[in-house]
């Protein structure tokens, strides 16, 4: 039954998100080894991350449109093949240029995971469960970050850094087989006639909506906090607190346990408030605001003398971020119909990518000239600032979004509240219009 199938589907999306982060973090965890092997400076290492983010930023919007056009099943297949091949390709790099090129291709593929997941949640889950479903898939990022340091360090010590890329990159192909066998499209996605009937996304109409800019601008400001820590935490521990590679493997995962808890609790909290009678708007605002108040803890982490105190404070930052992002990523499905959710989520991802790309390049320069304290301090201010922007542009109520041409808002609202009826509702609405 579909009621049970949606949990299998979100479990598959959780798994591929975990693999996504393993592939993404292999360079970060092995940064001390790779920087020595390829003789990279901090600024050059930052530029490698920037190439990834450039592709990731471009691909967020393109992937969102791709998923809205070809459907979730095929969209994920394309994304996973591209990023898995790129992850394996890292093993053959011999210098800065090759590493940057493979990171670029990896970013093109990995970006599709996020608008694709947002679309899965919109298609398979009623509104009261969406934040929790988003929390399940988002926890794949946190658990991937937990698993990555010990797994990647262990593989590197046993087989070398090149073989590590081959092994982690191969996991995506195993998931591809499982997805092909187990995923069954929704009624709307399964019907070729309905896929062909989908209207093209009107980008100008979307960009005129203040709700789109609320998502884009807040993610531009706040997502760099997450990217800072997943890209620089191992090097921060190595340079500032004297951790060797084994200690990085033993302890660098600890803050991501807190991140995983934040992801699940963020989804549960707003869903719980909705069930208790809160409006969706107020439940999201309360959850987002509470999470943003935790992220300035990074300012204290920059000044902590003990590495374990620093790790605890960074854990609080990442708990807050995952609690925050889980609710922010649910907003496109709150405010827009399912046929535009991936496109709006992709635009938000583009804003996140641009902001993170600028911040990572700035990080490389600042670390070379002034150390980590100024950059961690700046990151501590971003979350409250971005959340204030979001609240300033927040709509007065949860929207019915952009109805499909010729389709009533009532039909669209029923689809959003019970996605299981989506295919039948659309068929009946079109039949009624023909009559």
C-alpha cells in the first residue's frame, strides 16, 4: 500500500543522501594527506571546494527543472550516475587542475539530490508529515558525516587515498540498482500523458514571488555555516588543535551526531506543533527561530582552548543548522504546488551555493592571513541575520502556491494535503473540464 510505500521511498532517499555525503567528504577528511601529496596551500584547497560549489550552484536550478520534467525516478538515476563516476575519478588526479575538474563534475551530480528529495516529500507525504520526512532524508547528511571520518580514514590507512575514492564512489552504483528495483512512481509520474502535459516552469513568475526570494536569500546567508564546517573541520582540528589523521578519524564525527539529532528533532518539532493546533506558518517560524538562536555558538568554539570544548560547541552549531534547514527546506512544499517544488528548491539551492562559494573562498584567504577565529566569528552572525531576512519576507499564511493552468486551487490543495490521491484528482478535474 502507498501508506507503507512512502516510508520505503524516504528510506531510499535517506540512503542515497548518506552516500552523497560520503563521496563529498572524502576530500575533506583526507585534506591533510591530499594537501601534502599535491602540495596545496589553504587558498588552493579553498579553490577546489569552490569549483565543486560552482557546479553545485548551477546544477541546483538545472536539476530542479530536470526532476520536474522527467520525474523523480529517472532524475535520481541521472544524478547518482554522474556523481558516482566523478567520485571514482578523483582517484586518478595528479594535481590541482585534475582535482578541481573532478570536484566540478561531482558538484553537477550531487546537487540533484536536494531538489529531488524535496519533490519526493511533496509527492509522497501529506503536509502534516512533510517536515518529519524531510528530517529523515536530511539525517542522511548528518549520518554520512558521522560515518565518513572513521570509514574514510580506515580505508586510507588500509588501501591508500586513491583506492578510498574508488570504494566510496562505487556505493552509488549499488544504490542505483536498489532504486531501479524498488521505486514505483506516483500516479502522476507513472502516467506518460501526464508527464507530457506538465506545463513548463515559468521562471519569471517564480522570481516575482517574494516567497521565492525569502528562500533564496536566507539560504544564501545561512548555508555557508554548514559548508564551512564540513569543508574545514578536519583541517581546523589538524592545524589549530594538533590532531593527526587517526584523531580526526576518531573525533571529527562527533559534532555530526548532534547534527543528526537536530535534523530529526527539527522535523518532529514543527510537525508536532501542527498536530497540536498551531498553524503551519507559526510552527515553521517557531522552529526556524529557535534553531537560529543556537548557531552563534561557533563564536565561542573559535576561542575554546580545549579541542573537545570546541567540538561540543560546533556540535551545537550543527544541531541548530540541521534543525533550521530541515524546516526551511520544507517551505517550498508548503508554499508551492508539487510541479514547481523541485524548481523552487533548486533556486534556493542556487542561492545557498553562491553564498557558500563566496564564503569558502574568503575562508581560504582569511585562514592564510589571520587564522580561523575571524571566520568562525563571522559564521556565528550569519544564521540570525539570514533568519531575520526570512521572517521579513515570510507570507502571512501558507499559500496554495501557483495553481496549474486551468486547474482549481481546491484540486491543488487536496493533492498537497493527500498526495496519494494526486493522480486520480488530476484525471477527474481534467475530465470534468472536458465535459
